[in-house]
C-alpha cells in the first residue's frame, strides 16, 4: 500500500493506492463460469482512494463513498472554503473514503486516445478480449477491491454511502460481506433484484414521458425548439459537434437526462435557447450529452449494472414504448444505446466491445437469503419521482433489508444528495439510529 499525506483548507488528506487482483473470481464472473481469454487478463491493477478527515490523526470511523455511474471516479470536493453538503455532515463523525472505482480516476483509468483503447494495454486490441476484461469492472469486483482496502486500513467494519450506482454496489456489499459493515446509507440507489433489465427500463421510459410533458408545459416553446433540433440532426450523418463527434436524433433525445435532476429543466431550457447553428450551442450540446469519451465505461457497461443473472441486449432500446419511437420530442434519460458508440470518435473504439457486453450472460449480483439475514443497520432515500431508479422496485428491495429504514420523499429528484446533501445525509443517519 502506497500512501501520501497532505493538508489543505483545514482538512487532512491521505492518498492511498493498493494493488488488487484484476479478476477476483477467476473467470466465474460470467454466468457460464468460463473465461474466454484467461491468459490475456492482467494479474493485478491499482486502486486509489483519498481519505478526508477533519482532524490530524483522526480516530473517527470510516464512511466509504460509492459514486454513481458506473464508470465515474469519486468527486474531488472543493476545499479552499471548507467542506459543504453531505461531506460537511459526514466529517462531523466520520473519516470519508473517496474511492475511485476500478477503471476510473486514478484506479487504472480506461479510455481511448487517438482512436485506441487505453488502460487495458496487456489485454490487446481484440474486442472480445476487451469485453472479457470489462466483465471484471462491475459492482461485484468493486466490492472486493473495497474489502482489500478495508483490510489494509486495519479496520473490522466501516460504513457506506451509496449514490445511485453506488447504492447498487452497496447492496452487493451487504449481500457478500455484511459482517464488514457497520452502517449503510442509500441515496437513489436501491436496485431491482432478479428482473430482466428491460422491465426496469420500461418503467423509466414511462417516467421520462411524464417528465418530458411536464417540461414542455413549464417551457411551452421548448417542444418546437426540440422538434427543429431533431430535424437538423436527421440530415446526413447528424449534427456536427466539436472534435469530430456528431449527434443523430436518438442521441439528441438523451438530453432528457437533465430532467432527472432538480435543476435540470432550467439547464435544458437554457441550452435550447441558444442558436443551434452557433458555436456556443454545439459546444454546450457536446458537453451536455451523458455518454461521452470522458467516462467511456459509463456508456459501455452502463446497462450491466442492472443485470442480475441476465443478459441486457440493449435493454433500454428493447423497452422503448411505441409512443417514444414515434415522437422524438419525448426525451430519454440514462437509456444507453449503440448510437453514442458510433457518433463519438472517442467512443467508437468501444463500439464492437459494447455489442459483446450487451450480449453477455451475467451472473447473479445479489443473494436474497444473505440480504434477509444481514443485520446491518442503515437508511435509504427513495425518491418518488426518481427518473432512473423506479420507486416500486426500490421499496420491494427494501423489504429484504430488515435493518434499513426507507425514507420515501418527493422533495428531491435523483440528485438529492448533491442538491441538499447535508440535510439528506443527516436525515438518513437519524433514521438509521432511531
């Protein structure tokens, strides 16, 4: 374990890097138990975490933050003015572990540069081998990385805060290593268990239809602006974006991801206010699309986070309602599809890989008996209007967790932890502790 200490803004930081097995399951992380390219997988990779404390040599217990995604590194909170939001509340009684999940940040980051996949050099260029390697980047592997980090830090138990996909990872942690956990907190992250991902996406499409109509009622001119934008994107190869990317209508539809956040409708409205022919609009559009080369795993393995003993087979596309297919002003949220892989040159090297990942038969992520037997206490913020994690499936999963108290609220969207983090985490801690 490598470690570096530094101080800034009255806070104390430890940067920790550990070496972990690349494949924790020796090929069993695919449902048929066989590894197509075992010799090509690296033996190890490095995982990075930054530990934040309010005091030097703090003895407070650890709270591990598990980031949403998948494929996005832990946040780097501002420190010049002191911590705020949920970090401020957490530091009152925890040391906060900001874990860069494997494949992100400083944990063996995977991407593409100059048309080639980076971060998997030992695997080679064969798409099948890369897809095989990416089977080791789901929640089950992230949990095993965290367990090794816990051992290196020398603590018997610690607590977790899982946002969105981080909540999926938290549920896997309870399923696999409940004895390692003291408290668990979920924010918008109690997933469905054992369902075809298309079933879940069917519900999220219904929510996005409703949110699209609500947006056009609030901003009456935006529907016509969206319709004109879709018409522009329908010509030729699509709307040209900076860096050689382009956007066809299905990719434009992904702007609906704005509607999953409390401040998103205004951001979408302001974007549509710009002239589509202007450089400002083209740059802002490119930076607004959810699936991009900045975090390629977010696009490539996105649907696999829902796969609990099933193949995804582009589940969001399979579940798309006819009403959405016929009206391109009805927007999408985190509905990943193959178009992003073909319309962004930084994602194009992953296009064939993503098709193989979509066809992969994934093993179970959760053991319901283990979840029911777990006594770990905690609380879960379940957002009634959540665009990405349907409330009914979250509450069904909560039924398996006897120690976790659900808080169902319509005060927040999926970004509640970012929008009002101090209050949200404070409420969850109070619920967990009665």
